[in-house]
C-alpha cells in the first residue's frame, strides 16, 4: 500500500521520521556503555569471573550482577536459576578448562569467554522473543567471545555441555 505523497515525477516520497522510527524499533534494544567497559575489563584484566545482564523496560541492556574472580560456574548457574523459571538473562563467563592433546601427556590450561542467552522454556513468548532478537546487539559490542550459547534448560547450560562444545573445536 502506498502511503507516501507523490512529487511532480510521480515518485513516492517517504516520511523519513517514520522510516527511522521503524528501523530503530526493529533493531532491538541498546547496550549500556558500562556493559562494554566491564566486558573489556573481564577480557583483558580478568577482574570478574562472570557478568549477568538483563533488559530493562524493553529498552536497554544493563548489568545485573558481577561474579567475583573466585566464583565458580555453579555460582553463575545458581544465579540464573534463582531468578525463577520465567526469567531470561544474558551471561558472560570466563570459562577455564584443561585441554590434553591426543597422544600426549601434556595438559594445557585454556581460558575462553562464553556469551549465553538464558531463556527457559517456561518463560513467556514475548520475553523470549525480546531476548532472542536483542542478542545480536551484545554480539556486535563484545569482541573476543569464543562461544555463543543459547540455553533453554540446565542440560544446555551445564558445565559439561559447554566443555563439550569447546573440546569439539580444540585441536587434537
């Protein structure tokens, strides 16, 4: 349907204000600058073990919780599950594990960042769609993430599941 006005050349003119508003709405929510600053701090300085993010008022992604450097992966998962079965979140975790190449007795310590979307199956559809559609905003802002994880239950978010994903891509 043509809702624009026409000029002398019979070309449709589009209201730019309306067009920009539509583009902004389709792009999802924005990421607070502090989120990027803390992410870079985790990546470079290892200041925290994990960061939990949430969307506030369907407009902006902000930090909800920072995990101390001595926090474990279980601490990270405990926070996610403590929010309730209807709550979605994003999480960044500085994941450490030991890699043993095939045919050697060498153990190589590895440390990689994961970025996870936590949206339980029981969360409301609207909330799951908001978190899913806004995940790209975090991906674009956070450079240096090794694995992107979309978890809907504890089996997908478990330490063993994440470790398996890393081991599948480690060199033998």
